[in-house]
C-alpha cells in the first residue's frame, strides 16, 4: 500500500488527484467542528453522554463525531447512503427505474440525479425532526420558528455540501468519493476509541497485566481486520467456455472466461439493515423519553446492544440471536435482488457461452443459484463473526468503542478498492506512455 502511494506521487496527474482528495478531507473535518447557529452544544453533548447503548454511537461514528458536536455536518452523508439503498431497492421493484439502470451511462446519470433529490428530501425530514424534537428539550438557546428554520436549513445544506464533495472526489480525486467521506469520518473516531481502551484496560494496571491486555486488544483487532480482508477478497470463479463460430471466413470465439462470485456478495448492507431494524424502536423510545415498563422494558433492553453478552443478564442476549438471524436473512435477501442467476444464464446462452459440464439455460441458472446460496451462507457467517465479536468484547469486558464490525468492513473494503483504483490509473498511464513512445 505504501509503495503504491509512493509511486503514485511520482506521477503528476495522480499526485494532483491525491492532493485534491486530501484538501477535500480537510474541508470535511473543519466542517465537522463548525457549530450550527443558535444551538446549545453543551446541552446536546450532555444529552448524548446520558444515552444508553450504541444506537446513537453508531450514527455518531458514521458522522465523524459531528452529530455529537451538533455541527453543520451533523447529518453528514447518512441521508445519501439511505437514499442510495432506497433507489437500489426501487430499481428492482419499479420497471421504469430498471429500464433506466439498463440504459447505460445515460440511465445511470438519471438515477444519480433522482438519488440527489431523495437525499435532499431525507435531509429535510431528518433535520426537521431533530430541530423540533431536540429543540423542545433545550437544544436551542431560544426555541422559536426562526431558530428552528435556521437549524433545518443548516443541517440540510451541510448534508448536500458533503454529497457534492463526495461527487467531486469521485470526478477529480481518486474515486469512491462518498465511501472515502464515510471512511474519514469513521477513522477520525479511532483515536478516541483507542484512548478509551487504554484508559480502561492498560493505564494504572500492573506492567504484566497492562501489557497482556494491550496484546489481547491488538490481537483481536488484527484478527478482525484479516478476516474482513479475506471476506472482501474471497471470490469463487465459475469457468465459462464460449463456443467457436464462423463469421465470414474467420473462426471466432472459443475463448475461456469466468464469472467472479464474491463470497461476501452483499457487502456491509446486511449489517446496516439488521442494525437499523434493531435500533429503530430503541431510538424512537429514547427520543420520546419512553423507558418502558414490565414486559416492554425487557423487550427494549433485548433490542439494545449495550445489554448483549452481559454475564449478569444473559436473557437479553436473545436480542443478539435475533440480530444474527436478521444479518443472515438480509444477506440472502439483498443478494437475491442484486444478482439474477436466470438473467446471467440467458445472457451466456445468447453469447454462446456455457459452464463446462452444465447444460445452457435453466440448468445453468440452477447451478449458479446453488453455488450462490452456498457462498452467501459462508459470507453471512463471516459477517456474523465480525459484527458479533465487538458485542461480546463490550458485554463481557465493558469495553466501549464506536467502531465495530460494520466500521472495519467499510474501512478495509474502501481502502483496498481505492488502492486498486490508484494502481489501475497508474497502469493506464504507463500504457499511454508506452504507446506515446
């Protein structure tokens, strides 16, 4: 990775892209510190610290701490992520959007434009809910219509500006703009998390105990990173052979290829969906000030990840089992709507391709579906291990960190993809130089 970056800086065009990306990231971090006008930041910081569980900590990690600071970027790019997922699902459900998706670059531009409008709408809804809900509790120094509108427009503008920055990084930077914005937000919280782990498990302990704790923490993090890298890169290659055919006086075709099926086919989406469903009731109850009573109090605690894996209260870990089931379910669900084995099999048949030993058409579709289900299960199990380990560590040892399996998957996958893009740009540049010579 370091060698790639070192070589990239030697190439003028790529160096400009790297510098542009770095400057945009500085703008993002500065914006995360700028307060919204008329907001009592001390009130919100105290309110955030009083919350139990990681429902808001997860959101705060995605916003790089700007939510906790109630800065201009408090919403960050979360509305864009939500709108992208919504549009991806609607593309499968609405034929018109599906036609746009299949209409090449022009269709994708139209979908991207619709995604921007949906992002602005979601930003307005979320900022309005925050301005009114928190404003009544003391968020604003003076709760009136002018201050409410100021907060709404400031948060919406901040989210729209970050969306624009992400697109600029994609066009003029190293690519993966939105993903890079998300990664820099998550990485910005890591120093605080590691400092918290040091304070809790190393500082003030005997040398041997502190050293052992540091080694264990480092080993767990390294093991999770390695597992995420394996999940991200693991691919099953299905061989495809194309039949020879005569065009004019020439014999064409006959080449071999393969269909790459990733083990972690759905990426981080199953975890995000599962966490959203588990945390939605908890967040609504916390915002409404409802703590529950009797049976419902136990239900809310079971949904709250801060109560999972506690040796003193094992009954609440039932919520963790529900979470695991949701992760596996959404891994199958999301893959089923983004990868169609029958469509792939039909396209192969039209192009004269076939999998050796498998008949074209429906037998090929059934074979791909069988392999895909096997891969999805392995990937879902790997995702489960990555996302559950932090909860076990937190419940048993009381470690409180904002990063978890989701954050690690995002960081590792985006960094690897960005490095691959830089390498591909360097390769294209070398080819151009070779041709010019």
